[in-house]
């Protein structure tokens, strides 16, 4: 029973984070909103990957206007950003599954 309470608390936190201002929607509407948000996160992830690839090409072909250290810092920031977006996508997918199960349970 204690494990179930922890799980519900985790998903309550996920709802607070990913459904700001949308908590009054029905579960179906929440799922639709979260799917849209997941697509948006996918777009952000793709953009970040493209930016990192462009930094790598700039370093390889020495087409940079700043020092190497500047590009390493930018690469690190964008890599961290990609990691955080990936974890947000996992949380959103998990929350969609949870809300779907809640819908099916009644």
C-alpha cells in the first residue's frame, strides 16, 4: 500500500509540473494535451541535436569564429539540455500511461 501512495505522489508531482493550469481538464483532455506537449519536446530535442551537430562540424572544419573552449561550453550546455528534455519526455509518457490506466479503471 505504501508503494502505491509513493507512485500516486510521483504522478501528482508530474501533473503539477507538466499540466500547469490544466488540472481542471478531464483525463482524456489531459492526455491529448500531454501528447501535444510530448511532440513539442520532440521538436525541441531535434533542434538541439541539429545545433550540436553544427557545433561539431564547425570544430571539425575549423569554421569557428570563437575559441574552441567557447564551443565546448556550448556543446555541454546543449548536451545537458538534450538530457533534460529526454527525461521530460519520459515523464510525460509515463504520465500519459498513468492517466490512461486511471481512465480504464474508472
